[in-house]
C-alpha cells in the first residue's frame, strides 16, 4: 500500500523533554497527536516504509518517492503516525541495508518515563532492536488509551523491580490487561532506602546490584527467552530501572557516553504525579515508601531530582566505576552475581541486537 505524505522543509523544534542522544541509527520524535519527525541518521534511503514491526512486507505503507528523496537529502520530515498507533519507520539504502526508527518515548497520557530501549548503535556497528524491551516508572494511573497503546507492543512479560510496599500501594495491571507473565521478587524497601541515605549521597547504587540479584536475573532471562516484549520498571523508572538498563546496554556493546546520556534522560521524562495513585497514607500506616513520599509537599513531589551526587558526579558513572572494580565490568557482574553463562549472554545479545 502506497501513501503520499506532506512534509516540511523547515527545522522541526524537538521537545526539550527528549534531549539529543548520540549513536542512533535513525530516530522519531513526536510533534503532536498525529505526527512525528524523522531523522535518518547516517543512512541514505532509497525506500521508506511505515510498519507495525521491523520487517518490510506487503502490509507496510510505502512512503512516496518525493518524500524519500527529501529524506535522502537530510531534510527533516514530518510523517503522519498517530499517537494511538505503535509504528516504526524502515529505511532501506541502495545496498539493501534496513535501518529502523522508532519513538523512544511512548506517548503515554498518564505514565512516567515509559520508553523503548531500542535504536542505539553499538561500538561494533549493530543496533539494539526496537520493540523488544520497554522501561518505565510505576503505572497506576494509565488511561484506557494508554492500555490500548501498550496492548500493541506484544508484551510477553512484566518484570516489576519494586518492593512489597511499593507493589501494595500501586499494583501492576499490564499483565491483567495483556495476559503477560508477571514476575516480581518479594523484598522490603527499608534496606534499599538506607542505601540511599548513607555515604553523603555518593555511590548510592553500590550494593544495590546485590540486593536486586533475583530481579535482575529474572529480567535478563526473560529478555534472553525472546518470548514477546518485556516491560520492566520500578517506581520512578530511573534508579533500579536505570541501573538494570545500563548493565544491559553495556553488555550489548553500547558506548558508555550514550548509556549515560540515556540514563540522565529520566530527569526530563519523569512525571511523578502519575507514579503514585491517589491514596490516603493513613490506610497504610506502616508503609515506609508512603512516609517518604508524603514527607515532601505536593509541589516538591512533582519535581524529579537530577541524578547527580552533591559533588556533581553522575550516580551511574560512579556505579560503572564500582562495577568495573568489583566484577570486572557488566558482563562479569552478570556471570559472577547473576549466574548467567556465556550461552545466556550470547542469547541475550541475539535477542536484542540486529
């Protein structure tokens, strides 16, 4: 099916909520409810398709040749992809190589930090596959439109990295809505909170990789199994989820500069007002996460704190230094702490890389 698209040759103002990221094959950025901006990266396409997946087939919408020529010239193009539809743009060059562009940040109405981890180019030239794994904050206030969009993702598993107390207040519903396998491991939040309180705000992730061994093992094994997309999340989608994502990217071969930039996107992409349901803390008198949450006034609760130490160091950069010293790197962590084998890691890479 062929469609003709209108386009603008003017610069498209990209949202400040999605800062630039290095090393992407191609990218889409949402402009409004009906359209996205395409940037082709380094590929010079001879054909472009809009697709529900990452393969070119007869069900795809072929973009008009005039638009393809404009894309090939490097012009920034607007494509009509509604926010209600999960679509990818496939760009094929004259050698037959296909680059896939997707929206990293999904247009969720009442969610926080929900994004596809695909699209980054690795140091050896592979690309992380779109549509295989999605990261997020808590999702207690999703609208019906949000569930309809998530229902298009082909979710096979939901891995909840949160504690018992967090899950008690804001239980997941994606598994109920989609039939996905739900995985969580019971633990108390107090030791994790204590970890953040010690050391004057420095090296706050040190030790978290030990506390979360069951959760992270389950996450990587579900991705490795390649049985549908995996959604994984904590409450804010930035610390536990950010650490889990960084380790995965590192093992896949994404350069650390890109990993750090992706990690710090959480500050702009969080919407804390949608991470906690409307609850009365008196109904949960012994819940430490609610005591922490309601210790700040409503205005402060709505602001995401940047992921830096009091001295200005990135929490993740400090964690990488620690992981390198303690385990010999992220792959060493997967093997020594999580018990993953070379075969497991090879399967993980096969599932996540083109």
